[in-house]
C-alpha cells in the first residue's frame, strides 16, 4: 500500500474524479496538493443530481474528499 502523497504525486497533472462528503462529484485535472491533502483542481466540473456546471480552477480542502480515482 502506498502513502497518499505518493499516490497524489503519481497522478499529478492527470484527470481525476472525486466524490465529496456532501454527495457532489467533481472531475478535473489535479495540478497541486499540500501536506494536508488540500487539492488544486483545474478545469473542474461539478455534478449533482440536478445539474452539471463548470467551476474552473478550485482549491479543495482534503477533509471534504471521500474518494478519488484517476481517469
């Protein structure tokens, strides 16, 4: 099993899909992270049950992420 920061380093600059605690899904390109696993996602798309919208570049607190997959 690899450490979370090693995984993040491996998928840096790749497309990712994230599931958040509040049920939203985000997808975009992982362009940065820090020791607290806060993430910088570029070209972000947000998906809820009702709609889909473009968010652009965001900074996401790591403790809001339930799961992350590389695409």
